[in-house]
């Protein structure tokens, strides 16, 4: 119950359809009609807590000398149901109504999960499941608190509802509300004017709830400075109205500030019952366990009494009369001494009959509890995950109807949360995306989109838009402004469903092992389309997150591989360039050496020719010989 400052204006112009006296009659009618069932629900709670022997029965057993022997079979059964509810954790998921809303569905899913996490819904869910499985009815209220949505459990003893409602989800209820004991100072802080006008009442007693002898004390009792404040939503002609009042008078009244997609007001209170009878009686699974639990306790006590006491037979008619009491007293002792004239006799038929009844009652009571297959107590250690899941589903069949009603309750909570967010959460908000804890991301909803817009020029003298004297129109100039909204919740048209995550650790391990063995045998790369198709067709929990992670890692590896290939190519080009430059340098060097060798050879040849010439020049020239006459002269 939170204060809504804006509603003070609404309350001034609002005319309430029902007066304070009529609203009190509505609440009193609910208290009168539900008193019997409320007492039974209180008894169900006591049986769960182990308080199963009434004071009258204890007095009767004491007269018999029979010890009470309660054997609480209800608590383990209900605790098993608690475990199943907690294991069936779920997350909301939005689906588009048109093909153009694919991206919007993803935004809505992330936003709704953020709102549920901010509202600490999982804690409220666990608290609600306790009332659902013990008293038989759970309820929660959603309220907008300025920048977020709160989800608060309505305790069973504080819930007020239409006693003529017959549906499990209270769909046909004409009013829903809660009556809580509130400190007078808190009431004064929330409604100062109305509280002062009522004379500052300071009374109320929570112990008088559903107490027929204390009808007035439910509203006013001077034990503490507290008073019961009723926050009631009621429907008239399809419109929901809200009234907050106490015994002294009205504190606030107005229309419901929450609407659906069609503009109709809605009630922010959601409730569900485990079972409902045609007369409107609402109860949980404990109600049908109580008679069997009484039988178990009675048979256990009777068997213990038979074991501790033995019947005596008088064997001597002349035995002293005083020995009768002694025989009865000594017969109940393990080391008792039986007096003369008496002997114990066995009564196996009585004990056997009590034992048979006890066994049958315990078997019937265990039948109402989750089977060992559901709780994972049957099967061997090497049992496959699929086989264990089949056994759990088969054992969960008899209680699945009640669980489905709790799932519907949770789904309604998410859908109302989405409606409230669309209507009231209109400011830019950054939400954290927790899909991958190792890579935190943020998404902004209702994000303004900036762009060039025409803005009026403000006259500094008047503070008003300047007017062009020629046209009489405001003078406009270009500037940056908001041209649209991105991820605006009010514009998203989606369907909300629940994505349930069952407790299937063994099944997940089995499927993962089979997929990896197949990939290893066929040498299928993990990032290949074939492997991703196998994951898509499998029953692996959270397979969508696994596929997205594989794709992201493959993209990172591909990017790293491309960078490595580019670096290798660059290095290869640089090496080739270096080799070419080295070869060119070597060629130039060889050419230089060759030129030098040719030049040295030419110089050597010239020097040699010069030396030969000089040598020839220094040698004497030979003289010609005189010519001899030819013979015959």
C-alpha cells in the first residue's frame, strides 16, 4: 500500500460510487462468509507446523494413560511440493504480433526481465507459493513507484475477495483488496488531511481477524496505536475503482490508475487458489491430508499404548484384591514383577489390526505427496537424464493441475507488469542485460532521438517566442531537438508467455555428452552450421544462449583469424620485399665487382703493353748482313 501523490487531485474531483458504510458492509460480508473456511485454513497451517493434537484430544489421551504420538507426514509432503515449485523457475518472454516487431520483442523481453528482477519477484514468488500450498490461496499486488514497479505478496490473512467468486484465478471477482494493520503514525504520514479530518484514530487489533466474537475489534481495539486500513479495488460496469478506508472513515478514493491495451481500468491485485469447491470454499493440498494424518497419529498412539501395556488375566480366584492394581501397574513395566494370581496375556489381533490401519493410512498419505520419482529418490546412479525426466513427469501428473494454476498466476503477474510499464514507465531508463554475466550490456528504453528541428526564437525581454512583424508568425531557427523515441514501451504490441526452466541437470549433462561425442566422431566443427542445427533440434536447456555464445566466439575467432592472416600476408610481403632488395643489392655488388675486375684487367693489360714497349725500346737494333753474290759468277 503506497501513497500516490498525484491521486490527491483525482480525489478532489472524483465521486465514489460506494459510500464508506457500503464498503464496510462489503468487507464485513466477506468476513462472515469466509469465517468457517478461514478456521480450516488456520488448522491446515497448524498441521503443517506439527501442531496436530488438539487440547481436547490431549486431555482424553491423558485420561486413558495413552501417550500422544504425532508423526508429521504433511510437512515432508508439502516441502517436496515447495521444492518442485522452486525448481520450476521461469522467465517472461515476449513474442511479436507482427513480423515487423521482431526487434521490439527482444527489447520487451529484456525490459520485463529487468523489471521483475528490480521488483525482486522471485522472492515474492516463493512467499506466495507458501500460502498457495498451505492455506490454498496466494495473492500479490503490483504498484508503480515512480521509476520502477513493486511486486508485494498479500498474506493470506490480509486478503479480501468476493466470496461469490468461483474461478481459481478470481477472474469473476467483483472486488479484491487487503486489510493490514498499520501504525497510526504511518497512516497519518500517507494521508495527513484525511487522517486529521477523521479525528486521528489510533486503534485496531490483528488478532481479531475472522473472530466471530470480536467483529468490532477487527476494526478498533485500543491495545496498540494501530488501525486496520483496507485497500479495496471494486468493479462497477467494467471499470475498477479504488478505496482506502478504515473504521472511522474514508482515507482516499479514486479510479484505478492502471489500464489495459484497450484503455479499460484493471485491478493490480492477482490471486489464485489451489482448489475451489462449488460453494466457493478455497483450500490447498493439506485439506485432504488432515483426516489421514489424524488416522496416522491415532494408530501410532494406540500401537505405542499396546506395546507399553499388557492385559492381565486372573489365574487364581482367591488372589488378593490388592494384587489387581499391582498387576496392572507392573504389567506396564519392562522389568515389572507380576503378583501371585495374575498372568499377562497377548493380544496380537489388536496390534495387528492397528498396524494394518496405520500402514494403509500412511500409504494413502504418501500417495498424496510427490512420488519418489518426482523428488529424484528412485532409480540408480547411472540412470539417464531422459529416463529420470520421464519418471518425474509421470509422478508429477496428479499434482500438475495445481502447479498449472500457479503458473497462470505468475503469467498474469508478468502481463500486468508489462501493462503498467507501458503506461507509466515513460522516462529514459538504462536497464542491465544479464544474458551473459561475463559481458555486461545496457539497453536504454524510451530513449530520445536527437535531430535538427525548427525551434522558436525566444525574446529575451519578454521570455516569449519572438514574432515576425511582417508575417505575424513566430520566428523559427534550426536547432537540435527531439525528433522521435527509440525503444518506446508504449508503442510495443506484444504477447507475453512464460519460458520455464525445469530442473534437468542430469538431462543437460546427457544431451551435452551425446552432442559432443557425435561432433567428435563425425569431426564436425563446433561453429559449423551442421553443429548449430543439431543444437537447435536438441532438448538442451538454454540452447539459445549456447548457440548465441558459439556464434559470438566463432565471430571473434574469425576476426582474430582475419587479423592474423592480414598480419602474416603483410609480413610475407615485407619479407619478399626484403629478399628482392637483398638480391638487387647483391646484383649491384656483383656488377660493381665485375666492372672493377674488368677495369683492373684492362689496366693490367695496358701496363703490360707499356712495359713491353719500354723493353723493346731499350734493346739494340740488329745490323743488316752484306748481300753475297750468287754462285756462278
